C-alpha cells in the first residue's frame, strides 16, 4: 500500500457562501517520493496540504496514511500523528520568536515528552546537519531567511517523520537561498529516504522534484514524471 | 501524553511570562496589591484589636461603676440640683441586698498631689484610697512587693502602692523600693509595692500616676468622713450586668432620697456594654477589611484573566505552531492555566511576603522595652489559606483564556502573519 492514499476527497468551506474547494481528489504517493503539488492560488493546493498534514478535516472520501485511516480523529490523536509522522515546513518559517534556534528545534520532542538533555543533544545534532551549530543560541530575528528555514527544517526532521510537508518553502527566500533549501530537501530525500511533498506555485521549485502534480479548480490535473528535471524546459529557480 | 510538571514545563511558563515583562508585572501587580491589602488590613486589624484589648488589660470586663452627681429631678420634697454623696454604708447595703454581686468595693481619690522622696519630687500624682478587694476590679500588675491588704485597711496603716511613673520619677536608680518612705501632704507612707499596670482604662486617672493607700487611711488623712466617691462592683458568674444595674440604682437612690429615674444624679458606667460595643465594632471592621481585601483581589484576578485573554489572541500563531508540531489541546490548556497560576501565585506570594515585612516593621515600631505590645502579624494559617485561595483564583482566571487558546486550530498558524 502506498504511504499516502487519497480516495475521492471532498472539502467544502462554509464561511457564509459554501465554497467547494476539493472536488474528488484521488492521489497516491509512495514511500520515498519527492513530489510537488502545483497550482494557482485558489486551486485548493493549500487545503490539500492541510488535509495531508491532518491540520484540517475533509467532508467525504478516505485518507490512508501508512495504512491508517485518517478520519474523525480526536484532537489528541491528530496531534500525536502530526508529531510522529509529519514534519512541517512553512513559507513564513513559523519559528517561535522568543526561543533560540535550538529551543525551536527541541519543541516537537518536548511535546513527545523526551527528557531535556536528550532533546538538546538531538537538536544540536540536527542543527549541525543543517550547518547551523554556531547559530544554535541565536534567536530567529538574528538570522537570515535561509538560516531560519534551515532551523525550521531541522525542527521538522527531529521527530524522524516519514513525510515532510513543505508549504511554499522558498516563498520568502531569494533565489540563491531557494536553491540551497531545495538542494537540502533533495538531499534528505535521496540520503534519508524521507517522503517530501512540496506545495508551490513556482515552476522552478517544482522542477527540482521528481514528480509534479498539477491541481486546478480542486481537481487533479496532469501528473508529470520529472526524474530528469527538465520540466519547464529545465528552468532554473526564478 | 499527560500533563507533566517538571522543570521543562516550568521553563515554558517562565519563558512566556518573561517575554512580556512589563505586562506580566503590571498584571501581577493587581493581584499583588489585592493580597497585600488583604493581609495588611487583616493583620493590622488584629493588632489594633489586641492593642485596644491591652488598654482593657487588668480590668474586670463585667464591672459597673457608680458615681454620685448633682440631682436633676426633684424627689420627696428635695429640689433638683442637690449635691449628694454615697457613703460607706452603701457598700454593705448593696452587698447585703444583692447576693448576685461578687465584689463591691469603694474608692476615694485626690488629684494633683505631689509626692516627695528626699529631694526627689513627683508631681501630678493621684492619691487613691482602696480596699484589698479592689484588686478584683482593677488587677494590679505588681512589679515589686504586694497590694493593700485587709489588715492595712483595718489598722489604717500608712503604706502605699505606687504607679509606674511615680516609681520612675522617685526611684530613678531603680531597684526594689519596698520599705522606703515617701511623703504626701506632710504624711509619710512606706512603699509596699509597685504597680506596673499601664492599661488605658483606669478609674480615677492613669494607673501609672497612682499612689494607692488604704481607704480608711485616706478617709482619715483627708477628712473625708463617711463619704465615698466611687462604688465599683462586679457580678457573679452567670449574671448579666445590665440585668442588675436597675436594682443597684434603686437601692442606692432610695437610701439617699434621690429619684431612681434620675440618671444624672447617679451616674452608672457598665463596662460590659462598652466591651460589647468594642467587640461589635471590630466584627464590623473585620467584615469591611475582608470585603475590601477580597474585592481588590478579585479585581486583580479579573485583570489577570483579561490580560491572559489578550495574550492568547496575540499568540494565536505561536499556539498554532505548537499545535502543528504536536501539542495536544490539553497541553495548550495546561500551559495557559499554568501561566495564569504562576502569575497569580508569584504576585500573590510577593504580596504576602511584603505585607508580612511591613507588619513586622509595625510590630518593631510598637515594641516597648523589647516586649511585643500586640501581634500585628498575619497568622500562619491565614497566609496559607490566602496562598491556596490564590492558586484557585489562578485557575479561575486562566480558564477562559485557556479555553479560547484550546480552540485555536493549527491551520491558524499557517495564515500569513
């Protein structure tokens, strides 16, 4: 069975006017894939990501994550799955401003109840992997965008998740750091075999991934195999 | 995963509170002030009550004092405005006719006397003649020697018990003055005791200024005849003084052809009534103290709740991130409530500590000769009660904001800041 299996996912927002965002999404993502989801704004790609990340519920259909049906979970179960299975990377980094880099990275383990010392060691290890150990005790506002995103990646990785969900990971970065961050994700996929799903609207970013899923008006459009990284004429980021 | 209380949790809480130091401080100040006021007022009230009780010290609380005055009503052929005096016979009269009375004791007093010892002078002293049983009305606190006894009185001995001020002025070198002689109005008396009493409630002036001599000696030395000035009596156990006073008044008045309804002619002071009034007064004061204190405290707690509410709204993103990376709603709830408890407790505890320090200062200030006049300090268990009350209030204050924080969805974190 695939790691992620979506069948006929429907989602409607009822904020005043009903808005049918996802109209029957069928999608399979295998373990170890490096996938991007592309679409214009309003296409429903963020909603799809939220559902994949168990941050939001869906109305009908089924979502199996690693063989488990993800439906009508209690908040506690959802939190537990998120904590153990999924690592998040956000466009705006979403680091906690009053915590140092290493404290931010530690946070998921804190909620797992890992002892302080072990937590700290692990966090330092992951920061070191990201080449950020000299910055471990700096606060987010003392770091550059690329550094912040790397802290966020370390935080996503520390629970050793099976999936990394990245929502516009390069959206707030310049092209040089964008390349670095995408390179980092690619390396994680190749070396550690982590399944990575990137949501983006930039062709250049999507081109770095092995598979591009186009989403349009709440439906899956074309699914491009992109192992040669030549979509968009092999374009460079930005 | 369950709520854990360890250094980690505590650090999380401290981090959040210290992030906005001035706000936490100002919020906590409301609680601090509430607790401070409550503790200070209740401690202070206790102290003042004790101080007032000190004034009554050594004074039988069920005493009635009679004092003859000019009549204001005509009676049995006598015109109003007549001067009259109680006599020594009234003592036996009351004693015999009213078996409910425990002690009946007369006194006479002469003011503005000068007491001399060698070339040392103590002026403005009060010479007071009493019997041995007067000690049951106004208990002397004897530092040296003894009180007047029945033999002193029967033999009209020239002995005296002197008050604190008189002693200090006549015997500046200190030590036991018993057996030494002092002179008042040309007559020599040997000192048999020193009365250290200083209560604020006294009959015939301050106890410190007194020179107490046997009443028979006083009557003879100052040609007072059979007249007495005050008649003091106490009721036996189980009798309420207010029930007895009308009959006492009746007995005395009839014997002297004074209208028993003439309240001016026979002035009657029932200390039980006064003590009752003071007692009620302090009950009222205490009630007001708790009302004010708890009110202030409550206002402080509402402030904490309010600010926590603002803080939760401000931290929507942060809480969303925490939720996204695996915090359960319960953990978020726990954190917000803990923050509220810690804030309330820390502020409240400093309120308790501060009030204890202030009250300690007050105690030092009222201390005399190293002896504590009155305990102003908050009782230990009151402080403990206040502390646990604070913890409860902390939970209450944190509840609403925490519930709101719990409702924050992780998706909220993803919305652009």
